[in-house]
C-alpha cells in the first residue's frame, strides 16, 4: 500500500510546530524590536518551566491512580486497595487522563466512528472479530484527521486499486477489562491479558477503517473472498482428484455399499491389488484434505503477520509510558497556545477582543504558513490571565510589557515552595 495524497478534513486544535519553532516563528515575524528578542526568549523559558512544573503534578497523579491497574508494574505493592478504593482510583484516573488528552488537543472518537470501522473494509484486506463483552470500558481518542488516498496492490502486483479513506495521525486507546469473576463464569482460560487491568496504548497513522485492529483481543477471520478462493480451489482440485485418481476406488466402494444394502445380487470380489489401490486412493484423498486445510491455515497466518507488522510500526507507547508521551505533548500545546496569545497581544498597539485575537492568529498561520488552525483562544486567554501576563478591560485584552511579565512570572516561580504562607 502506497500513500499518494493527504488532505485535511477540518481545522484542528493541534499546532503542528515544535515549541522552539513557535518561539522562532514569533521572533522572525518582525513584530518585536531586535533588542527585545532576548527578553522574549527569557519570558518563554520561565513560562515553559512553570507549565512543566504544573504538569509534573498531573503526571504523578496519573501514575499513582493507575498503579493498581498497571499490567506492567515491576514494583512491589505495599497495600492493595479494596474494591471501593479501586473504583474511586479508576474514576479519578479516567478523569485526569481525559483532561491531559484535552490539553494535548486530542478528540474523542465517537461510538459511530467505531461502529463504522467495524463495517468498513480493512485497508490490509483482513477481517477482525472483537469480543466487546470482555471490556468494562472502551474509549478511543484521536488527533489529526485527514482524507488520504492510497494505491492497493493485489494479484502479485498485477492489479492496482485506488482507495480514498479517513486517516488518524494519532490514536490513544483506553480499555478496562472486566474482572476475573466474569472470565471464570465464561470458563475463559489462557487469557493474553490480565482481568481487571486497564491498558493504555498510543498509535500513529491509523486508518479509520482499521480501528478494530487496535483492540487487544481482536482475532483474524477469513474474508468471504478468501473463503471463496480456497473453497473453489478445493472443489476443483477435489473433483479432478476423484476423476483421475479415485474413480476405480469409488466404483469399488459403491459396489460394496450396494451389495450390503441389497441392491446388488452379485458378489463383490476384492483382490489384494484392489485393496492396495483403495488404500492408496484414500491416502491421496487424505493428503489432499490436509493440503487444503494447511492452505487455509497459512493464509490466516499471512493475515496475522500483516496485522502484526502494521501494529509494530504504528505503536508509539504502552500503558504508563503513554503518560510521559502525552504529558510532554500537553505541555507543548499549552505553552504554544499561551505564548502565541501573549505575543499577538504584545505586538498589537491596541487591546484585542477574544474574537479579534483568534482571527489574528488563525489568519497568520493560514496566510504566512499555509496551516489551517482552530486556535484555542479561550484556553490561551485563561492561562494568560491566571499567570498575570495580560489585563482584561471592557472585554478586551492587553499584554503586559516583557519586563513586567517576566517579573510577575519570576515572583510566581519563587513562591511555588513557600510553605510558610
């Protein structure tokens, strides 16, 4: 499968530039005097440190609330929480995790999207069955949604087909399995997951039609076309074998059956050569059945390998490791939103309303960088007001000067560990 085109479906909240690149884009915009560049960089450094400190507390909350459900934990447990505590921790974890995903500008995949994925044909030409009853809770989140066009090759590369499909740049998966009692009641053993555990996974570049491959209990099923190909081959091969190799044996068996059932009067005489021929014929037929069964198994193994190869390159992180990845992304997004809001208020001589600021930033990205954004202006202004970097007067916002802004952030930083207050 080769990608040929990629087109955005709608504007995204995600700002597709690194934190440092956004700082440089602002400086190179030319709205600041050259002597202010260093001061602006210093402000960015303090703001970055404050946001990092705030998210560190969030990361610790995620780690602590997830610990009782972590299937990959390598530390000893001092006390196992009871059932009621586990429910509270699970809910707290889910709430904080959702907050982090929102800060990282992820969107929840709707139930309808998941339903569509189960009915659309896979780009990898495999059908997957998912046992949804195994799960207590399933939530998918995505970031970046595009129309893509790919060329699918089949019949050994002789046939090419162009497919248009929806693709997600990032997918975060949150799944909680039912407890051990449920699987015991179903007499389910040799599970490849821990009952009652919660798994978190992060993937990249996933077609919407293939969302079901991200479920941990998905199983490969043969498509109708594959069953037809194998079935047709078996029927044709079997008919040819019967006519060319087993005709004599079939006639002999038919005569025996007719004699036993009284439809034939003459005795059926079986010579040693006929017995050998019958045994050989049955052996050939058995070998043919075994060959066709192996063909079915090998095709299924090929599908499973295609699925495994795809997941190997699409998987970015798992379980507790996902927290660090998403926290870092959330920090970047929060910083970029705040610094862009502050910068555009700083370079404008007049205060701006929320909508004016939103339009200024979105148009700048669109016209200057050919990037369509749905900038989170309300979130940016909330952060700027909370950190004392802007003033609001009559519904309009004005940025503090660089010196006053740095002084305010520096005092805020110094007071983080003032436990005598």
